[in-house]
C-alpha cells in the first residue's frame, strides 16, 4: 500500500527524495493511529515544524493544506509533525528519530526511511502547544499606497494611511 502513496506523493512533489519519504511515513503513522485513522473531512489539522519536502506528501496524501486552513507551520526546522483531531481534542506529535549514517547514499537513506518499522522512524509525544485556531475569512482592504488587496488583519495604520506589510515601515526603538 505504501507504494501507491509513494507514487502519488512523488508525482505531486516532482521527484523522489528522503524528505518526501519522511512525509509518506508520517501519513502511514496517522492512518495507523486509531484516534486519527477515520476522521471526517476537515477535522485533521497538521502543524509541520519545517518547510521541507515531507510537507508535500502530507498535503498530497493526507489532504492537509495551507489553503484549506488545516496545515500550519511552526518553524523549528525539525522533521516533526503534530496532528490534531480538532473535533475530539486528540493530539500527537511525531519527530524523526532514525538517523542517517554518514556513509549511506541518498538512495539507501530514502529506502531506509521507507522500509524501517515506524517505531524506529519516529519518536511519539504529545505536542507542547495547543492546536491552531480555526481558519477565519477576513475582509479585503486595499493598501492606500500600492492599491493591492490584503486581508484586514495584516493592514497597518501609518500617518492615517492603511498600508500593506510591503508598504509599511516598521517602527522600533528596541521594544
């Protein structure tokens, strides 16, 4: 079964790589977890701690995406993913445990990730943070300087003008 998901993820991502293998195995962990295996659409939320290749697998084969609001990023640069059942308050965090040996090729590392027992691939814990808020739809405000539309929560006021983040100049005096 992993072969069909590997093929789908590889097609979506554009090539096969060890990072994608991590995401495919994260998907396997989720669907093998009884608390997450059969969640209805829109209930599973993933918080990824990286912006690497594995996130493409999670988007492609788990259906979590930034656009739907059920994929968020927490930039720790770790191969770690937290999954939240937003209906029942279940949560689990998995982090890559399997270490690449210095003398192993990229292809062999990828194969190790795909074939090792899940218990050898990931550590499992409870996330140290709460699930993200449910997505909101914001009104569109137009920047008084460039004229581009921006979600209202990202508008800044400066000298009476409504400015987007690109046009706004931060004011900071060390606090």
